[in-house]
C-alpha cells in the first residue's frame, strides 16, 4: 500500500503543468458532464446544415403545430420546423458569444497591460475611462447602444464586445502590477529587453489563467445578453433564428400556457448552455489555481 502511494506521488511530481490542470479539472464531475454536453451541443450546431430535418426558414407545416412524428418539436407561428430553427439558432447564439468574448478580451488585455505596466498618466486615463463605463447600468448601456445602431447580428457582436471589456481590463491591470515587481520582469527590464517582449512574452503568459477563467463568464453573459436583446426585438432580426428571438413569441399568454413547444426548447437550451459554461469556468478556476490541492 505504501509502495502504491509512493508511486502515485512520484507520478504527480513528474507530471507537466497541463497534466496537473487536467487532473484537477477531472475531479469536478459537474464540469466534466458540462464539457460533454457542451461538446455535443456545439457539434450539433456546427452540423446543423446536415442534421436539421428542414430548412429553418421554410414553411413546412401548419401554423403553431404541436409536436408530431414529422416535426418532433412542432412548428412555429408561421409553420417553420422548431427543431431545425433551434439547431441554427444555437449557431447564432454561440457565434455571438464567442466573437463578443474575443473582442472584449483583446480590448481588455491590451488596455490592462498598458495601464498596469506603464502606470502614471496612461494608467489614470485608462482606469478613469474604465470606471466611467462601469458606472453605467450594464443592461441600460447595451439597450441604448442597440437602439442607436441598427439591430443585427454583427452590430450586436460589436456592441457586446465593446461593452464587456472593463472587467477584463481591471483584472489584467491588477495582475500586471504584481508581476511588474517580480525578479524575472525586473531582470528583463535591466537587460534592455523591448517593452513588447516583456509585455507579451514575460507578463501575458503568466496572466492567461485568470483571463481564461474570466472569459468563460463573459461568454455566458454575452449569450444571455444576445437572448435578452433578441427577445426585446433589438438583437438578431427575423427570419434569422436565434435563441432570443425564438422566445419572442412567448410574450403572449396563449403561447405560454397552450403552446409550450414554442418557448420551452429555446429557453431550456439557453439554461443548459449557460450553466455548462459556468460549471466549466468554475472548474478551470480551481484547476488553474496554483494553491489548489
């Protein structure tokens, strides 16, 4: 028994950082289940043109038809297959979430690196602008921006991308302030390394872990924001299907009570996607924490 424990300790000692992270991540059963669910849903969204039974914009049945053998999730108010639209809607919602997260992460990382490394006037200007953006009620800021610009897929991606960056900027700035005082960064400065090299080769790699964890929350939030905006008619516009505008028809009491197939599948899918991403983010936070046992 003792020999077996010694072998396990030796294996843990010799494993790489990525192996350690994966070993810690696997301990979170909800995260592993969420990862499998997310892979299946993303795969279904990517393969929508091949697995969707009908064209998402084609009228193929009766108006608001109940689920049957031909239409597993029924048809919508104008006779389009709900299952087909659901598969294509996932593509749109995931696209909005991923691209908006990428935009906000890039902006936040660049501004955070500049503010944290250079300090002084640059830090003051960037942080005061960040505080100003964060002082506005978030959903109000998104709604105003969506009302000013023409509603549409790419406008929503840009709006969410340019609104979600302050949190990442503050996170990166805080990490840079700590890393700037470490010996390896000071050594690079003394040796005359270019600022670009210090920022992107010395500091940024040591800040990737918290950025990655925070980005998962931004991804989930962006998908919820898209759904909310599309539900209110300020997001992705019909006939393009998104999870938000598929819920738009649920504003009627008749639909809510007598035609649940028009809103339950889309609403349930939003919940599953957001919960899966949040569980994965929580597991990544614990797995990437160097103080975690």
